[in-house]
C-alpha cells in the first residue's frame, strides 16, 4: 500500500460539544528491498554457425517489485563464460554474437549474467544462459503462393491487412524473415516477422504482382503474391442478388468453395462470354451459421442484368449450384417481418467501404466491404 488518507476529528467538552476535522495523508516511501527477477529463472538459446556478428540470440526479461525509481533501468553484466568475448549484452538485455561461431569449434556455452537495479543500495540477481551452437541451415524455406482479391467502393479503399504469407522451413531453429522489393513499398508493406501483407490506402483498380521473398538467413526464396483490386460501381448495388449458404464459415467458403462456385455460377447466369460476374461481398448472417454472398452481373455493353432475371437463372440452375455447396436461400429482397399489406416492400443496399472484412487462408484471401440492407413499405 503506497499511502493512507486519514480524517481526524477533534471534539471539545463543552455544551454543545464543538468539533473540527483535518485530513492527514501518509505516504509510504519505497525502500529498495526487492531484487530484480529474471523470467524465466534460467535461459536456453541457440545460434546457427556462420551467422554474422551482431546476430540477436536472446532477449532477457527482468521485472522488479519496487517502485519505478528503485527498479529499471537495469544494468546487465556477463560475469562468467565470456572469457573469449564471444558475446555482448546491450543495455536493453539483448544478448548478441560478437564472433562468427563454428559448430566444430564449440557446441555449447554457459554464461552467468547479473542484473542490477537502479535503487540505493542496489539489488542484484543472477541467471544462467545456455547457448547451443548448431549447424547452419541446410533446407530452403518453402512458401505457398498467395492470391488476394480486394473489393472496394470506387477510390475509397482505406488500407489494412489483406492477407498473410504461409512459409515453413525443415530446419527446426530457422527464423524466417519476409521482404518486399523497395519500389513497391509505396502501395504495400510486408511485416518482416510474420509475413502479413498490408495495403496502403487508395489502391487503383487492377492487378498487382508483388515481389516478395522469404529468407532463413542463408537461403532466400521468392513467393508468388498476386493482388486483384476491383472497384465497385454504384449501379452494381441496384442490381444485386444474395445467395445464402448453409453451414459454412467465410474462411471455408473462400478457401474451399469460392473458385468452384464462381465457375459454376458463371455458367448458370452469364448469357454471353463477354459478361462479367462480380462478387461484391460475403459476410456471416448474425446469430446463425449461414453466410451471405452478394453479387451482380455486368453485361458486355457495361450495363447490369436485373435482379429478377438473375434470380430466374439461379432458380433453374440451383440443383447444379448445390453440387458445389449447399444453398439455404436465394434472396432478392429481405422483407421478413414487415407487414406491408397492400403496399410494396422496397429494399436499399448500402456499402460501408471503411469497414473491411478480410477472410484469409493459406492460398487465397478475400477482402470486401461490409454491406447493410434497409427495407421499408412503399405505396
């Protein structure tokens, strides 16, 4: 407890008794009576031979129960095990290599490290670090090609994470890093450590081929990453149809069914080869295990087929479509719950281009805006 606040009252013996109160704040000063604590108590680390000087081996984690002025910053010192100065330890507790290690020369080092806090008098604690030198990487990393589809409303793409590269390496201790060619960094970024791909705002319509590579420190392997950006037209939203699927998650639909269903859907609804199918968005139905897919079809002369025409085509081809995935319903309007009596139900569709949904699998990623339906009764 760092302090107490007491309210003290003084009362006299008169009739009637009179009194007054005063607040007394008692601050408890911290004494440096806790030593730094290493987490874990001792460490084990590995480094591959032939790694360059300055390679990071280990990050020490130290805490102190004393107040801030009696705790960090900590002073780290290697007490034993570094007689040949093979290691350095920086003020942040990062252990690095000071030489190029050879597995044939030595396979193991044991260091005793001291951490000293900033209190007076200073408190110290110790930890032991076992560092194993292993043979350098012999296997190249392997990565799965990634195809990304981004659907955005005209020039209103806000940017964000659009997918993740999946790479593996048979060398157990290899640490993989990802890089993107510098001339593409004005549009995209790749997280060096986990392979997440980030698109910056304002992407134009079109196809982008990213020059991405993964490295284990010895081998560097290129990865095929293709990004397709499609900008929606306002006219599309007035001619959409929704197909509702049963018992499927967005990720399973994207990874397992989307390519096959798109092909089957094209055969079912396209009248001419020049027509274009546009999948606008997919999103889960709240409170259920269903999934809605919103799409429109553009004619060869840049117009759009009406919803009623598409629904007729879908109804006739429903049996073929369900060979790919189970369909719960084909929706043009969603007026359930409205009692319009002699009036008509009108539906409007709105797109929130700043609320992006990213469904990512190892091979394919689909990024689309969230959509909302509004229905009302009309005369």
